[in-house]
């Protein structure tokens, strides 16, 4: 499937679906020195993506590491290694409003297929609410069908307000059947 960016919106952060972590796993917040932890997770989870993950981190979060300490989380496996990452970030203005933003979700290959992305989403959505956000948005790509299914499960809906949205969501509908996609 050709990959096009898609945006999704959740107009409130109430009634977050609850997916508890499996025994032995836990979440922890970003702390000083975790830049390399984040980079390592991204490299392992996206081995075909070329580019400088350090530069990506610096661009996305390096300007506000104190916020990252409140908003960035790692999924820690029973052996103590960080194996997933998610960020309950913010977007100061989108569609004229401030939004919470689910940003940079990743799980390393050896821990996929266990429903852990749902646990990450529960944690990040609850964090957005605790940080005072009233609504949430995210951006992903059309080829990330499992992620889109998870986001739909969490009440995110297609954002049709940008240029390529109709074409992008037509592509997604080929791989995802969901009532929210009938009208997109």
C-alpha cells in the first residue's frame, strides 16, 4: 500500500478505554539521559526507515526536555529493558484550538502482537487528560493498518480537513472495516 499521512481526531479525552499492562510490564516517564533510549526503540521498531533518529528526537523534543519529562513514556519489559515509547505531546494550535497529541508510538519487534499498543494508548490518553487537554489528535500513515485499528478502537476518527485526506482514507478503507470509515 502506498503510504500517505493521515490525521485522526478525538474530540474529548473522556471515557478512555482501559487496557492494563500484562504482568511484569510497567510504564515509566522520560528522564535525563533517555534520548538514547528513545533513539534505540525507534531504530529497532523502524529498521527500514533511513535517517538520523537523533536529529528527529532533537527536532521533535529537544527544544523542551522538561515537557518530555512529563509527557514522554516508555514501556518497560519484565527484564527491565525499555521496549516501547509513546508521547502525550501537545499541539498549541490545530484547527484553531489547542490539542493533546499522541506522538511517536513504537514497540520493538519482540514485544509486538501482545496488545501492548493498547496499553500505551490507555496510558498516554490518561496522561493527556491529567495534563489538562480536552481533545486529542494524532498523525500516522496509511500503511500502518494495525495502528489505525487501535486508534479507531480509542475513539479517534478521520480528520478530513486537510488536502489529501479523502484519497488517504480511501486507501485505509481497503485494509480496515470500521463504521467510522464509511463516510470518510
